[in-house]
DNA sequence: GTCTATAGTTAGATAGAC
DNA sequence: GTCTATCTAACTATAGAC
C-alpha cells in the first residue's frame, strides 16, 4: 500500500495512464453534462472513449468516484478564473461577472452543475459532501471579499457582507436555471452585473474582455 | 372517443376513480420528492399505494404523465398561497415571503421542484415545457407586480421591474439550493425578506403568521 | 492495462385474464 | 378497475483470462 504510486512511476506506465484518465474525464464530463449523473451511464462514457466498462473502471473506483474526479477538475478550472481567495476585492467581484460570461459559452457544464447541485442536496448522494463543502468555501470567501469592499468604502450603505455573499451565490445559481430553460431570454453576465451594482459602488466590467 | 368520459360518469365509477387518483398523486409526490424523478420509480409509488404497477398505470398514461399531474397539483396549492395575478402588489410580495416560510416546512417538495427544474432544463425532459411555461408565467406576473409598486411609488429608485422579477425568482431558487444543502444554515424567509427590502420601500412581513 | 463474460439488479410498459 | 405474468431493456460491478 505504501509505495504503490511511486512504483507505478518507476515503471514508467504513469504517463500513459494519465492520458487515458484525461480522455475518460473529458468524455465523462460530456456525458454527465448531457444526461445528468443518474441518467448518464458509465457504459456511454466507455463507448465514447473507445473502451470497455471494466477497462474504464480500472482507472476510477466507481461511477461516483468518476463523478467526483470530474467535478474537482472543473472546479480547478473555474477557480483559476475567479481569484476568490485573493486580497483584491474588486478583482474577485469582476471575476464573478467574467465567470458568468464564460459559463454562457459552456451550457453543458452549467447544466451538469445545476442538476448535480440539486441532486446532491440529498444527504445520500455521492456528491453531497463535495457540494456542501464547495458552497461553504465559496460563501466564506465571498463574505470575506465583501468585507474587503466594506473596509475600502466600496459597499453601499446597509449592505451586510454575509447576506451579500448568500444572495450573490443565490442569484448566480438562480440565473442559471432561468437561462438554461430559455437561453435567448437573458444575459447572465449583464443580469449579475446589475445585481452586483446594487451591492457595491465599484465600477464593474461586463464580462466581455474587449470592453475591459 | 367522443363520450368515454360522460359514460364513466353515468356508470358512477368516477368518484372512486377520483379517490384512487388522489392517493396515487399523494404517494407519487412523496416518492419523487425523496428520490427525484429519474431515480424515483412507478414501482415504489404502486407499492406505497398498495397497488400493482399496471393498476396504477390504468389511471395515468406513463411515468412522465404521472409527474405532470403531480406538478400541476402542487402548483395549484402554491398559487393559492401567493395571489401573483391580483391587483394588490403589497399582498403579492408578502405572499412570496409567506411561500418561502411555508416551503421551509416541506423540504421534500422543495427538493422535488429543485431537482426537477434542473433536470427539466434539458429540452427532451418530459417536464421541460411545463417548467418553461411556469417560469414565463411567474416572471411575467411578478414583473407586473413590481410595475404596480412602481406606480404607487413603493419601488426604490433605479429598480427596474423586469430585472426585479428576474432576480427575485433567481434568489428564491438559489436560496432553496443552499438551504437544502445545509438546512440549519439559513432562514429562507428572512433572507428573501432582506433581499426584497432592497427593491421596495414597502413594509414587509416575516412569513410567520403570528407576527403579522 | 485491457478485455470477455456474466452476475445481479432494477426499471417501464404491455398482454390478457377476471 | 385491478390483477398476474412477462417482456425488454438498461445499468453497475465483479471474476478471471490475457
């Protein structure tokens, strides 16, 4: 048990395995995004990546294990876009608008997170802990961000950082549902920007790089 | 085809059938609320109501048909609580807070709608049209409600009725996800009330009847 | 690391008797 | 209106060969 991993590295089989894992994760993201977790199947993932099911399950312990790997990978990419844990409050807030704009270009991924966060509210769901921690972390950091704005005098009077964090996350989630139901009916980044401007006096970007 | 229904009525079997349908709908609501639509099974519904599956399917055309019946029934009950299409803007807005407070007492139903509205963002989902119409209707009526407040001077300066409608719905939906994930961490009615008070100067209730 | 074969489960829906 | 019996299909996961 102790040095299984290092032994793999020594054998030199790790690089190939890493590529296989990456292909599986790509396909899994696509499948889960199209069908949701419960309806999406390992069978379909295996088919897309050109493997048998047992072949795939050699790399991941189970369907739920595969899901968790997909989620963590996505989060890494999102958090690279929004430096929520940094010291620049204005950058964090504008990062949220950028994220909303970016999300509008990947509806499948948005749908996956939307369906999963709903499914995962059940305590028995394999991703329940993952989402509970994710929301805790985000809420905490966003509250801290609004506190930064508060001390720099960029918060509108009467705005409480904890409530601002809670409602901002709620608005982002809620906008996604409405956007997914009718994608032509609303501009997520613009709506989020309008909402955030009720909380802060900060100048806000539009989420479109060329206008920044 | 023409007079099948009236013949049923003539035979007098309709009343009994109505009771059976009601029991099935009750059980179906419970099952879907516990497991979601995809994971919930007709088999389980039939078991709870003490019937065989074909017996149940005699009353409803299919699983998705059953779902639609459950949803319509729930909506009828919710809209009885919130008179969104009335002429009293203040009553409508306070009705939303009451609804949030009421929802906090039926987590299973909230979970059902939460999961379903996410699942149903996919255009192939059996409830897609249902939810698309439901959101259109709600947004339209809520916008009209905020317009009423606007003309009576109860809207805060700069608040746009259309945006207010959109973001209020988003906040309500988003709060539900966070509440479901950690029910002890937030008071949906209180948070919604705080949010609404950023939109209107109206005096707002707390959602608790005794304090009104 | 990948396969074939298969176990074991669960599901939605229909046929046809009563 | 309700049943028994059954069909058909899909899924996760494991055993064991290569």
